């Protein structure tokens, strides 16, 4: 069996997970490419990217920084899947407003 390598996580992921875990009624599971967030009986799948890969022009993750496997999930997965870089984006997508 080939050796397993520790999965790389983006630098902002730990802060995002910590912030989400501090919100009542929100659960977070890691190591699921990247995080699963639960709220009100629904599960949301988020790929967390570093803000440095966000285009200043259109405020979206640069397509060249999205892996082919992530593009396939985004195109074919019928549940919630989103590529994000901030806790505010996740909160908006799970229905939490400040």
C-alpha cells in the first residue's frame, strides 16, 4: 500500500472552522475535501481556498486554481457544493445573516 500523506489545507481554513464552530446550531466536520457544515438538518459541502487565489477583477476564485476534480464536483454534484474563501460566504450560504 502506498504511503499516505497529510492533506494540505489552506491557511485560512482553521480560522473559518473555528468561527463556524462558535455559532450555535452549526456543526463542522473536516477532512471531507474540505469541510462539511451542518445547520437545520441540512449539510453543505465547502471547498475552502486561500484568498490569494481570488481574482481582484471579478471577486471569484481563479479557474486555474480550481482542480479538475473540483470542477467535476461543481458541475455534477446535485447537493450543495461551493468553493469559498471566507466565513462570511459560508454564513450567507447556510442562511445566517449578521
